[in-house]
């Protein structure tokens, strides 16, 4: 289960849509996702939210939670959004916070969200600090342009707001061990996630490997090697509650643009489970740590159940744990067939995904005919 994906659709269907996003999820072993509202048009009105839920309902039967975009100006719309199916507000992006009035806006948003009882998913980078940067602007400086200080300032600010208003907050894709320490020291019930790319790729290594430098452009940026290692260490020790992919597809030609115009984002639905389970297979961490981060806690966050229960259709992922292979983005079901993880060797593959009691994905080459037949027979009659 992945609490942070961008299925795009609508006017951005050339990047991804509900159908291709679902295919990517199933191929990656995911049966449930939380989908972000920065579509075009963005989901910031109740009317658009209802339209999205209705359209996605026709296009996919994946379990989907729909997030609601941070509303411009008056946050009193949040109650209506909640009633009409919004699962949370967010991800609240630094650029919109700045556009809508900065700290004053955030304060009003947090106050209203607490009053209404809707959680906020925060993309934590301080836009004012980002804007203060005046050095060179290119892919090599992305981690300086949106430096660690921007994340730390935002985390600090959000902790203050949660302390003041008691808002339910989730900070998504944190990149710094210090951010996690700050949350822990606050003693507040703030949840967070990290992504596989921030744990497994430094900016330097990514730029050295990737075919296009824009494949490494993601917000918040990939950090330096020391930071990346420390973040990964926290994960293998079980100190990272949730791993989310932040699956952010774009068209390949958009990644040919120069630094300032290249859209940020890395696709992750089809690489996250194999990468993390490989950490387990190679003895860096135990299976429980991985499963809690990609199944148990995301399920809790999304309000879904994990476990065997009588009388329900199965959502089930079958993993082949002896399937050493290299990541081939050309084989992705996502429309974005590129990734900085291209060529990474993994030991694990998704063999099959069962959704609502039906075989919804078969990982060719990773499951044999007999097993598929056995599965089909077992699933007959639900
Ligand atoms: Zn995102």
C-alpha cells in the first residue's frame, strides 16, 4: 500500500492516468494508494473532487484514497471536502503556501483542518528559504537550491503549528535524519514517510548513473551521500514508519528540458517493493521492518485492514524472493518508462497481484504456469 502517488489523469493523461497508474501499482504489488490532487485542473473544489472520485471509480477498482488540494484563501471549504470523500488535505506544496500568503495562510489552514478533523499531508520545504538562494541554477546544484535548511525550517514550523492547534499531520518524503529526530523530540503524534530514492540514491551518484540529469530532479532533492546513508540506516533500524514511492510520472520529453523547466519527480510504484525487499534478502534488515513500512502502517494510515478475514475477497501480492534481475524501466506499466534505478540489481520480483479476489497481474518470467493455474483454481468462486 502506497500512501503517496500521482496518477495525474485529466489534462495530464499523457503523463499517466488512472488506468496506467493502476497497472503500474499492480505490477509493483500495490493494491491500495493515496492519490495526490495536483492534477490539471487541481482538485481544489468539491465539484472537481466529486468528478475525480466518480471518474476514477469508472476507470479503476484499485483501493484509492483521494487527497484534496490546499484551497486558495478560505479554508472553510475543508468541511465540505471531507463530507464529499476527501481523505486528507495535501500534499501541501511549498509553492502554493507562498502563493496563498505564506505563514499566515498555513496557520489558517492548520486551524481549520483541526476544527474539521481532516488530516494534512505536508510536503515540507520552506518556500521563503528556497527563494533566498542566489547561486548557480543547474541539476548539479538542485540539492543546494532547495537545501536541507528549507526542510528543517518547515519541519520546525509545522511542529509549532501542531503544538498550537493539534492538527493531525503527516510529513511526506522527509529526507533528513535531523527532521526525523526533531519530530521524535517534539513528542507529538506526527507521522511521516521517506521514499526509496532518498534512501538509496545520493544526488551525486544519481547524476553519474542516469541517462538524463532530469531523471534525478525530484523535490525535495536527493541529498549527499552521508545524509543518504544515515537515512537508510534509520530505515534498516526500524526508525522509519512508512515508505512511500511518491510515484511522480512525466513524459520523457519533459525530462529533456533545461534545469528550471524540467518537472520534478521519479516514478516508484514498480521499483519500491523489489528494492526494499532486496534489502531484506541481502540481510540489511528484517522482513518485518520492510512489511511494516510498505504494508502495515500505510494500511493503517489509509484506513484499511491487513490480515485474513472470512467472507472477504482477497487483495494479495505474491512475491518471488529468488528472482535476481536488473530493473528495466522499458518494461514498466507506467507511462513513464524511465527511472534513475535503471540497471539496479534486485533479488525480488512481484510474481502476481490479486485484487478483489481476481488475478489482476501476472509477473511474466517470475511465476510458472502451474502456479498460475493453481491460483486461478483457488480463486474460482471468490
Ligand atoms: Zn508527491
